[in-house]
C-alpha cells in the first residue's frame, strides 16, 4: 500500500498525476496572468508621449509537430521617453517594419499595449 498514494496506479500513476497537475496548474496560472494583464491595460489611460526608438528585437519560436515545422515570430520595440525611462512593447510585424532605430516621434500606448507611433 505504501503511503496512501497507491490508487491502483503504482508509482507511475502517482508520477503521472503529479505531472498532470503541474502542467494543468501552469496553464491556469498563464491564463489568469494574461487576463489580469488584459484587464490592467483596459483600465490604464491611453497616453501619447514624445519618444525615441532605441532598439528592436524579434523572438522566433519553432514548433515541431509530426513531420511539419511551424515558425512564429514576435516583434518588440524599445522606446525611450523624455524622462529617460524605457519601455519595450510588443507589436505586429507590419508596425515593426515601419520603425527604425533612432526614429523620434509620439508614442501612443495603453498600459503595455502598443497603439501607434507618429514620426516627427
């Protein structure tokens, strides 16, 4: 019987249940954090501030399924505002492609949500 964990599964069953609970818990925490960030952004004011594009980066993920590979790319731009503070915002590839490091203009954002950039 062991320590009361033997439900007919044996040690493999116990390990399987623990892994299932950990993975399920990870997904729940990820979903709750995403909803929390979405809600926080919605309740944040829309701001437009003078800013400079200081850097750009991409993050490419490779997904392998059966004999197929799928790639997805996320695009990020770091802006520096007049106070010296920097913020990195996620955006679409089309918006990313229109910006160049050193561009100066007016950044519009809401929380961590990029809304636009107008060059001056």
